[in-house]
């Protein structure tokens, strides 16, 4: 059905909300057309206000590893709701979640909960600077770590989709503390440390990039990063907001067997509710207030609804480690259906069909993609009931709710849509 009600809502939204949306990539500027306004989700499916049904491969941009309205998550939220929505005081549930996070991600010896991935990366950076007494951060082109001032430099996600260079409003002094390097390039990293080693507080990286499309690390890249940071006594921060509990139960750090100093997580730990966390080495995390002098706080941090949803999610994953095999197999089928003229990158249940025949290993190669063809493909898929991320520079996410029939239908739709997009 035509998105008439969505269009009317979008027109109305634009009068009161910048661009009509509360997060830029939702406005579909990368593909054009009318963003669908959603009425409800169920399992792997989304339903829009015009009565259309879609197989959803955004999953709220990653959190919904178990699909929409998973009964265990809903029960946990309802149980918590009956006891109150927020206390601004500690609860036992927070300890349980922190302990469970430590079990899944042992490098997170201590954990502080916050409300969003942006808060987590912002706080981790402050801790890295306070701990090392240095100011400079290295980030990588096309990696996105939320809208933290100093990290909005050559960023991915919506910034890449909109083709923005950097963001106005970030004081030059802030962006001057950031060195941006090409991803997957050990030599560039060596050189930066050679030139500024004693001033670099931290290297922050998406160990598997998801915000310029899915880009895995080259063999040995993360190992080299670990070696170089250690040599120069800079901290290594893995931003696992997207990859945590997604590419493996212990995140990318367990998949590639690298131990970062600090880690940020979000998305999946909330099962669809707003929660994130940062954590890492105990000797570093004890610098955080009130045990140490580095200040960070939040009224809704450790919110009981979000913590309960997170606990239900992690307990489910603990009891069902087989879900990762299921996710891998389903996503591999999607990866396999692309024509040879495209490049497909996949790590676990994160994947991107890049409309380029070049290997995509960094931001420059991601940008060789033909975004016009991607836009055609996106709309052809949408017409066939498949809801993909509306940008070439985002990864798609598969959930355990995707059935074999969903995957088969998606493969068929993709084959037809590739034909349309490429001709
Ligand atoms: N930054 C998110 C994707 N990488 C998008 C968040 C959203 O629009 O919900």
C-alpha cells in the first residue's frame, strides 16, 4: 500500500522535529522516499501505519537480537514495571547485570552503566584521558562512536550518509585532540604513534566496523593495534556498542582474541530499551567517581526497566549459545545470494551488500559504492516487503526471530532487486 499516512505524518513531524526524525539516518536521505512510520513490531516483522508488513533487517539498529517483543524480555520489563520505573538509587539488579557482563566480556573487570552508546564512548574517552593524563585520541575514518564532540571527525553512520565533512558546533580545540587514520592500515597507525606517541591517551575503534557498512578487520590488524598501544602506554578502547553480544557472545574481542583496556557496549544489552555501559581494567575504572576523581553520572543510569530487559537478554543468550550458529547460517544465506559483481562483507549476523566490485576494507573503498544503485535496490526490496537500513553505510542485522521462510523470501526478493538495481 502507498505510504500515504506515513507521508502525512512525515510532513507533520517536520514542523516540530528537525528533519522529522529523532536520529538523522531515519529520514532516508540516503535513499530518498518516504520514511515508514511504524505501528508495531512482532518477531522478525514490522508493520507500518499504512498497513504494510515488512521483514525487518534493522532490528532497531542492532538491539533486537531476539526480534521484536520477545516474551522473556517483555516479561522482565513488565515485572520491573510493577515495582516502579526509576529510583535514582542502587538496585540489586544492577549488580546482577554488571556481573553477567563481566562473565560474557572478561576484560570488563568493572562496569559503569549509562543510557546510550554515545554516553558510553564519551565517558570511556574521559576516563582514558584522566587515567593517562594525555589528551589525544586516535579514531578511524568511517568509524562512528556516537555524537561525541571530539569523535565527530570523518565519522560514519548518518554523517557518512549525509556526506557531511565534520559537524559545526564542535569547537576546533576538541577536534584538534583527535587524529583520524584510515581503518585497516597498520603503517598509518605506526606513523601516528611515532609522531605523537607520548601524547596519545587512547585509540578507539569499532573492532568490526558497522557504521560505514560492515567491514571486518584485516588479519593481524587488531593484534598490531594492541601491540602498538601497549608499547606507547596508550589505552585501547573497543567500541562494541554494535558488535557486543552480536558477533559472538563475548563480542568482537572474543572472536579475534584481543583484550582491550576499555570496552563500550550498548544496543543488545538493552534488548530494545535504552542502556549502554563502559568498563574495563579495574585499575583504570577505579578512577571513576566516586571511587576516583573522574566525574560521570546520570539520573536514569541503571534504570530498572532497562536493566531488567538487559538481564533477560543476557540470561537468554547464556542459556542458548546455539543462537549464534543459527544467526550465522541465516546471514550467510543472505550473503551468498548477491551477484559476483558486488562485494559482500559479513561478520556473524552483521552484513552489508556493497554496490562496488572493489574489496571494501576502509572508508575510501566503502565510498566506491554506487549509492544510486543501492537506493534502487533498497526501494525494490521495500516493495517486496523487505525493510533494510536506508543507507549504503550501515550494516543490516539478522535476529533469531528470522525464520527459514523469512530468509528464503528475502533471498528471492534480493535476486529480483539486484536485477532491477544493476540494470
Ligand atoms: N547511529 C545509528 C546507526 N548506526 C542509527 C540510530 C537510529 O537512527 O536509530
